[in-house]
């Protein structure tokens, strides 16, 4: 009976594992679209998937074992190895961008010029690795000796560039995890923190057993979980305004009511766009949708610094909830100010608000919202402008 070496026995398993990894990455890539997150966040996630696909394709060399280094010319082996390391650097880079762009707080108040400068700075480690790995400079990283490719100590510099992105992404996730106001958000950021742990484990396995596809084994379940998290976030997002939807607001208020007290009250603000029907009837429903989107963007800017949750309750009604004491102070003035800075519409948007500060956990979310709604309509009945006067303004703006 022929005694087959364990390395040879493992090759069919390695091939199957790599094929499954590539197939799964392709499926996830095709299913990931801009309907499940903001555009830059989704593009970064897809970039990470492409990087893992490239890495898995290059890892097909593991099926050949040592014969890979004896079959192909030196320059091809060097290029393939460098491309594999570049794929891993790319995955770390795109992972950082995915976390960075998914964190709206970091980019919301930046000017266009500041964002461009930030983007250039963020690309520096990536471009350093690109130059070192995919140019003749890679001879300082690898040495080909006795049909084996040996990594020089300078390879650690490439790994340090990778960890710049991983550590930065982890710090952002930790910061957001501490600030998260809902269990759903805490789970999301906790999963992002786990990413660096899996990456480090896979790196350790590769260091001990170079002939195993450790990256694929460790990263695939993480990527699958992240994809599920992206899809789950769609359940809580209003399709038109991209704000939280009614379901998310309801869950959030229920969670916060449990620990509600005089010392830690929950502020709930009900906001209603005035004369929204007039906009639809006078300028059309497309213009009405545009007004809702513009109003939502202004609402996001006002609420973001207070670590509160803003959502579309339905139609032209919105709900904001949070325990930050700054939330209700000057809220109406701040939102009015944001709307006055918007020139996308060509006409003014008006709104009414109702505020209720809950200091007891005995109330249900329905009762809390009913009290905020009652306060809203008390204010709404005191409006000085009539619907006909607003229509006249709309027509004037249209003619202008």
C-alpha cells in the first residue's frame, strides 16, 4: 500500500475550500448593491470582496505545493506573491473605508475640500504598499533561494501598513460602540471590532502553516456576517429619506423607556411638515418627495451631534428620540436654520413640533408618542399662515 504524504492528501480539500470561498464571494458581490447602505460604504465593502477573491485565486497555487516554485519562472513567482500581499493590503484598506464611510459622524460636517484632503491622507499607506510590492522594489521584500521564496524582515513593514488601517477601523468602531444608542447598533459595531481578531488569527496560522488557506477560512464567516448586518440595516431604513423607519423608532423608544427616570428622561419630538399636501397638489408628487428628502437631510444634521435617533414615522411626520439633554434645547431654531441654508428647492419649508419629556418607565411607547403628538397639534393649530397663502408663495417661487 502506497503511503501518500499528508500534504498531497490535503490538496483536494484545499482546492474545494478555495473554490467555495471564491463562489461565495462572487455571490455576495452580486447581491451587494447600493440599496443596503450608503454608496461609499457599499463600494468599499465590494472592494473588500474583490480583494478577497483575488487573494483566493492566487492561493490556488497552494494546490501545487512546492512544485509551484519549481514550475514557473522566478519573476512570475515573485509577481504572484507580491500580488497576493497587495490583495490583502487592499482588503484592509477597503475594510477601513467601509467602517469610515459607514460612520456618518466622521464625514457629516466636513467641507468638500477637507474630505478631499482626508481622502489623500487615507490613501498614503495603500500607495506605499502598492509601490513596494508591484515594482522592482519588491526585491527588498522577498528572496528566491533553492526553489523557495523567502520573506525578508522588511515584509513586516507591509504588515504594519495593513495594521494601520485595521487598528484605525477598530478605534472608530470602539468609539461608535460606546456611543451607540440601540442594541442593533451595538451589535453592528461589535462585529466590526471582531474583524481585526479574525485577521490576526489567520495571519498567525499562515505564519505557522504557509500551505493552508487560512485567510479564506477565517475571513469568509466574518464577511458573511457583515453582509447580513448590511441587509438587516435595510429593514430599519426608510427607502425614500434614508432615515430610520417606524419599526426602528418603535424599538428604540421601547428600549430606552425601560431605564427612563427623572434623572435620565427620554425626550421625544414629533415633527410635522406644514402644508405638505399643498406642495404635492401644486407642484406634483415628485416635488413632494424631493421636499421630504431635503427636510430629512436637514433633520439629520441637527440630530447627529446629540446622539439621538431620527426617523420617518409616516408621510410627512418624523420622530426624534434621545436622552441627550441638549436634544430639545433650541431644536426648532436649529432645524429652521438648516432649512434656510438649503437652496435645492427654491421655496421655503415650514414645520411644527411637539415635545414630550418622559420621566417614567410606566408609560408605553404609544402613550409617549400620543403625548408628543398632542403637543404637536396644539402648536400646529396656532400657525399664522394659511394653506392658501402658502400655495401663493409656491406659485410665486415657481414663476420666479
